[in-house]
């Protein structure tokens, strides 16, 4: 049987990625600031910052973190906010300072936030005020000593800043009261940093750039250790894939996916910075009317998203009225792109929806379809430069073309491992060093990879990973529940949603009771949509609940 061990099947893709041993994300960022200083870098709510502005603000914030707070090389700094200007400023400043970014979903509950801050050992956090009350509830139980609080309007300039903050705080009442001792505002941090000299800690390719939290293929949330080398490699890999199709300094990309998610972080922020791109930040893509109004303002050339976002937009008549003449590329990832959605997208925009594949553990890109693909092909694409893909069975035996097995990946973008979890790290790597993805796929003789199923029990809701163990732990902590199981079921809007099966301990327990309990303890996309009570749950002979039997 011919082995499937693939590398650069697409003609013209370089045989390998060469990253200068001296480089790091810091050098990448600073070279962009220098080359593109007069070009627009990020726009949000009508306010635009140039690369020169980003250089100044990240220098000030970096000096605040190191010279004022005294943070040392490798110290972790959490960033908890939606797509507002302060987000890329914070991420880039932390990296320039030689510190490590811990991205945090701003919708996390107190329990989820406490776990991530404790597990990462974060010493500082930069957080938007809308969620500061959540931090207040847990900060005493975490290693966080320094807090910077920002508002949604803080970087928008006078008078817009005042207007936006007034509406958010007083009209929409979106900022619950909070008290965080000795915190600074974002503006104060910049002002303090401006009076200090920027003490940068030197970093190299092996140093950690991000602790990017994920459930991996099993269990509780884990911090994927992504190094400067991982990210530099993946940015270069993506750049070489796109190079023929982009104009340096002229691309405008819509960034609706959150920057705390690895997809937007690498694809939109880092890769488009490398080409002098202009990121249009969308703080709340769920506000579809507001989102479409923003789209109408810019001749955007690139768009990244997940299937659910594309689907929602295509079902809005106002989206159909937009001018797509400038659009050159659309990239879908995070979850499977559905063919009817891809076909409709191409019909409306006259641009094919290109599907890509990756994981948090691969920084994230591993496979991408050719950018000149004439139409959607159902594949997740070809292995990108310097990336090897192997299809293997449960005995780690390599399989042939057309045979279904687990996707295993090697490449410079593959994580170092899980933060302080050597046993979990060991589980996801083969003895010969391949990352096991938990996804089942086949490869054809042209090198295209096709997802068949997921080996892991992970549930994918609108591109976000939901892990059954976490849901089940919450459910069984309810005094009225004896045992519980969580599975993913198909959903036209989200791809999948959570369904839970529970055995009652208290016969008066209702589905509404359980859902209310979940809402107190879980982020919105993790909350079950369906609850079914059973007399008992199917189990193996050693007592392990058979989720697959429930799902089937």
C-alpha cells in the first residue's frame, strides 16, 4: 500500500521554511512598524491607528509592563477583551516586552477565568471594564498582582470616546459595578509608560510567545505552549501560500473572529501585518445589522470566518446589497464549511470560499486549499509548506491513499507541548514525534485531505471547542443530578450544539433548573440546548459512560 506522507503537493510552494535563527515575533512586529509606518494598521468603530501609532502605543505599554510593573522575561500577562484597538496594542506590547500572552475569552464565567489565571500563573491582566466584575470575584484566588482596566471607547478620541462610554455604561448598562484595588486605566498605563524607558527582554525562537488555551483532544482546558518560532513559521507558511495573490500594503481584511482565537490571531493580525494589511476590527459580529454597516464602509479585499458567520450573513438581505468588487479571498476555518453555504457565498460575492484546517496546537494552519481554487471542493486542502501529514490507524501504522485514519502532523508550527501537563502532552504525540489531531480523514492521490469524522468527543459550536468533561463536571455538581453525559448534535445554525443526558437524584429536577444552573457556570456557547433525562446511561463493562451510544 502506498504510504501517505505528504509535503507540499501544490506546484510552486517552497520545499521548506527558513526562519533566521535570530528572529522572533518581536523582529517581525518591529520590521512591520518600520516598513509600513504611514499605512493604516487597525480600525475600530471609525478610529484608525497607523503602524506608526501602533509602534508608539506598544512602546508605551511595553515600558509600563517592564519598567513600571517590573515584569520579567517570560512572565505571563492575560488579555481579556473583544476586538477593540486595545487588544492588538496589548498583544503586540506584551510580545515586544519579552513577556508571554495569555488570551482569555471575555465571556468566561468566574470559574473559567479563575482556572485559566491560576493555571497560567498570570501576574497581570488587561481587561475591558464590562467584565471587570468577574475578575473581582476571583482575583484573590489567582496570582494576578497587576490590573489594567480599559473601556470600549477609550482609544476612540474625544468626543467619540465619551459618547461611546456613556451609551455603554449609562444607556445600555453593560458595565456592572466593580472594585479592583490599585488598578490603572489603559490611558494611565500608556501615560506612565511614556515616562519610562522601554526595557525589552530579549527573546528567541524557543521562547514562549503565547499560552493559548484549548481542550486539546481530551480533558480540561490546557495551555498550548506556542513559541516565537511556532508563530514565525506559521506566519511565513501562510505568507508563502498567499504571496502570489496579495498586494503589499493594499489589503484590507475584515476581522470579525475574535483575536483571542488562534485563527484570527495568526491569520488576520500577524499574517496581514506582515504584508502591511489593514485590519478592520469588529467588536460584536453578532450584531449583524451593525456588522453589515461596517462592511459597507470599506473596500475590503479579504474576509475570514466560520461557517455559521457566513451562513448568517448570506441570510441577511442587506448583505446582498454590499459591493464585493474589491474582495479577492475568503478563508473559512474553525469548523467544517458546509457546501451549500460555500456555494451561496461564491454566488453572492463571486469569490470562492477557501477552506483551511488547523488546531490551536499547530498555531493554527496545517492545511489550506489553493487560493486559485475555482470552487469549493469539500476538502480541507493540502499540507502547507514544510508541513507533513500522515494518516494513521490506532496502532500508529501509516495508511494508504483513500484509507481513513487519524490525521497526524509534523511541522515547525507544532506546539512545544501543554503548559505544566507532561502527561497530557505525551497523550497527543506519537513516539516518533507526530501530533495526533483526533480528526479522522482520508487523503487522495493528489494530496487533498478530506475530514471524515472526529475521533475525539469534542463538540464544535460555531468554531469554538466545547469539551464534554467540563459540561459533565458542572452538571454532576448540581445536587439533583446523579450522573450526566454531554454530546454534540447537529445544528443548522451552529454546526453543532450541546445536548446533555442526565439521571436524576432529585425527581423534582426540571430541564429548566439544569439550564439555569449551567448559565451560572458556563460561557454562552457551552450551555446545553437540549436536556434529556434517562433512568440510566449506557456504560462500558468498567463503568465508563458511552457518549457515542448516546450520540448515535
